[in-house]
C-alpha cells in the first residue's frame, strides 16, 4: 500500500507538469517547489514523532537542533567576518 501511495504521488506531480508544460508550454517550477516542500514537511513531521530517540537525544526534533547548530556557526562566522581588519583593495581582483 505504501508503494502504491508513492506511485500515486509521483503520478499526480507528473500529470500536473504535463498539463502545464506540455499543453501550454509554460515551464513552472512551482510544482516542483510544492512537491519538495510537502516532502520536507512530512519529513519534519516524522522526525517530530521520534521524540527523544533521535540522534541528538533532545526534546526538540533533530532538524531543529541541527538548524540551531547551523545558526550558531553562521553567527560565529558573521562576528569573525565583521571583526576582521580591512586591508587595502590592491589584492582584490578588479573587473
């Protein structure tokens, strides 16, 4: 039954792309975006159902813990970049 559900999801996506691209000639990447967004949301839901059994053993879902760690690395990089001294522009490539 799970395989049939996957086949039907892909068939709906393929039919939508065929209708919009095949008959009208309009390339719409919005269909792929919504299909991918639906898969991502379903993955987040499944990770939420795992609870404390995930990789990080946290009350938060793994994707939230990972995004928090990623955000901390981004903030550290921004602070280090902002605090680095500016040098002369002679070493930069000029177009």
